[in-house]
């Protein structure tokens, strides 16, 4: 059974992922979305990431990352949370079935690390997503 891909929508109506994707080169955006589609169809527990879909560790445990390399080896990342529970629990959350909730995106130069403050910002958005019932997602 394929999973749905949803984008987190903030209380003010902004969708961080839409804003991130709008700033990505067209080919990078297409590849990021293609990986999400592939993962959703697999579905996630069976998807072999090949470096494009990875479980995160440490402070980012519980998140998954779509990884794409763009022009000049720039790195593009989408941060996701998986939601797969009993149908009643998903329904209470306003979800029609299991979802890959895309929370935010970041980019960085090749051979550099994201700052802890960048990860903290992603976790803050993820916490807000998980704290809202029904979930706020873009239509």
C-alpha cells in the first residue's frame, strides 16, 4: 500500500517545504520530488535508500532525510517524519492513511555540515506538526 506525501502547513498558512522547493534549481526540485514518490510507493519501510533516503540519528532520530546533490555539488535535503499507526489513530490526526510528512528543507555547500541551529529549527517545526491534531497539512 502506497503512502501519501503531505507537507506541513504552519498556523500562519506558510508551507516551509513549498518555500524551500521554490528556491531550488528545477532539476533538483524534480529529483527531490521523484525520490519522495519512489519512497511513498515502495513504501518507506521497504525502500532501499541508496543514499537518497536515510534515517537520521542522534538529535534528529525519528526523522528521515531525502538527499540530492545539485550543481557544484551543493547538497539539498528534505526532512520528513513518518506516520503509520492504526487507522483510527490516523483518522483522529486527520490523515487518510500512512504519510510521509515533509517538514522542511535545507541546502548546504559540499563538504560542509549543517549547524545545530539548523537542525533545531527543523525539530521545532516537526514538534509543532506533531502537536497539532488534526495535523496541519497543505492541500
